[in-house]
């Protein structure tokens, strides 16, 4: 699972860098616990599962604003749509990294996760989870499989 965790971290950091122009920050500061927003996407193919992204602190407006190239305040719908696009890109990147470009997957449209619970409607076996710190908060990304678990990653 170490390869999967590395691939997940790399896919998330690369997406935040190239799509949102955000680089991770190394710090010993305690991470804020407040859940700001969360989204997830399901996939089926050689492996079935889902990927979830939780944002803590005040990261969503910065990530989505950078992605859209604006510093203006965005409506909640645009912020949610932007977050769903980010989770979609991370999922595609991690699936390609772990299973190659020949593997074919179907991905559902990403959905928001209720921030009051932080829970997804569907669960699975968590295969990898990473936390990445940014100046305005931190991102948590997790990769789940439904069955069987991924033995080769």
C-alpha cells in the first residue's frame, strides 16, 4: 500500500499545483480541525471504489479561485463545482498512476459530501489516505476500494 499512498500524495499535490497553483507547505503547526467542504467520486473498472477529498480551514475559495483565475468572491455553487472538478482530476490521475493508461474506468459525476457529517453515502475499504498542508488550511484525500482490495499497488 506504500506505492498507493505515494501515488495518491503525488496525484493530489500535482493537481493542486498544476490546476490550482498551490504548493504544499511544510510546518509543525497544528492543523485546523474545521471541515470546510468535501467531495467524492466513484469509479468502476479493473478496480471499483471511490476517492474522497476533505478541505479543512479556509482552503476551498483559494483553490477554486486560483483554478478559475479570479480573486473575486465566488458563489457557493461555483465553489462546489470547482471542488468536484478537483476531486475528479485527482481520481483520474491516481488511477492512471497505479494502473496505467491502458486501464479503462467509468467515473460517476462527483458529488459533495455533507460537511456537517463529513461522511460519504457509500463506504469501502480504505487503501490510502494523505494529508497535505497549505497556507489556508489542509486537504485530506482518501482512496477506497469496494472489493477485492488492491494487492498489487
